[in-house]
């Protein structure tokens, strides 16, 4: 596992969603109003589309196309039409303000 710096937390305001690329993966970063930062795969398990134009309410991410909802903490599907979870990635914000995502190393 390795940590990948993806952006400065000041570039991801509270309540915002942002797509980033890290270690050849498309990720979605979410900064909740409570100040938590999450990283999930940027692909809805229902139809494969991006979440970037989706909704964020607390720790719940809503897909912009069909309204499927996911828990950002563990990726589980909360609302139909999605039934499968999405992948989540551990995140930390460094002392100097960088958002780092923990990614699998290529073998």
C-alpha cells in the first residue's frame, strides 16, 4: 500500500465533490460539512457513471443519474437502484494540508 497525494484540502471546500486520478484509478473525493474527507471509486455500481455531479448530504453520496445512494464510510449501497457497494479508500489530511489516499501498489 502507498499513499498518493491528490490535492490540497483548501482546493476541496466543505460540501464539495471532486474527481481526481490516483495510481491509474478515477476517484471521487468528498469533503463533508463536518470536515471529513472521503475517497471512493468514481463509478456508480448501478450504471458505471461518474458521481461528480451527484449530491452530498452528511456521509451519503447520491448518484446524479438514477438517485442511488451510498455510505461514503464503507461504500455500501443505501438506496435502489444500486444494490452492490462501491470501493472506498483510506484518506488522511497531512499536517501541511494535502489530501492523501491509500492505494494498492501495482504488482
